[in-house]
C-alpha cells in the first residue's frame, strides 16, 4: 500500500514537550534535586512540627553533625552541592559545604574515601530532621536560631578530628 503523501508528516516539534520534560528531569537529577528536595522537606517539617520537647540534644547527633554545626556557627551558611564536571565518581557526589566567612569555605568531601562524604551528608540530614537547619532556596540552607545556639555549646576541640576531614578553600582558589 502506498503511503498517503497528501497528509502532513507528524512534526518532530510535537515531541518537544516530552523531550523538554525528560531533559528537565535529567537536569534535575544531575543537580541532585531528589536529595535536595528530601532535605528541604525534612527541615521544613521540623520547623513546622517540632516543639520545645522535640528539640535536638547533642546526644542525638553524629560527630559529623557536630562538626558541621561548629564549622557553621559563625556564619550559618551551608550548601549541599555536587561537582558535576569532576572526573571520578566520588568527586561528583553531593557534599556539605560550609561558609566559614565571606571568603573561606570548607567542603566535607573526600574523593579517596567516599564514606566520609556520605557520613557528612547523613550528619546534615540529622541536622535537618532535628530542626537545626532550615532550607532557603535550591541548594542553600542555614542554621536555625536553635542551630546557632547548639553550635555554640560544642567545643571545637571535641570535633577537630572531623573538622580535619574537610577541605578549606578560598574565593580565589
């Protein structure tokens, strides 16, 4: 049977909404959106649902959680991000970044020992769950007022071995 050439061929353009959806989803996965959304939800739930009796104590936190608190206690700014262009997979993993001041940041990641990166991410999850961190936009989080208060009670010496697992870099590095 001969094809009917009098009818227009379905345009590829009609597939673009589907392609755009898949592209957007792929881009979101590449930016770590599912984990970021989950962490944002945990911190938002904690802000809404925790009362004074549900507040975290130091006993509920991992050493990595405490190290994040100590690193963030002056500025309070935390990012969860990945390095998409890194060559090795462990270097592309989502990791916790804490601004120490206006020009210095510490990244809690270790390309040679991915468990370090994962443990700090888990420590951050606990901070979200206990209402010590709040989500702002995209990958940006900060300590809550309760987070700042608890952070000031932790001795830097107590968490120094975990702080040493971070990599500090400056604005011009």
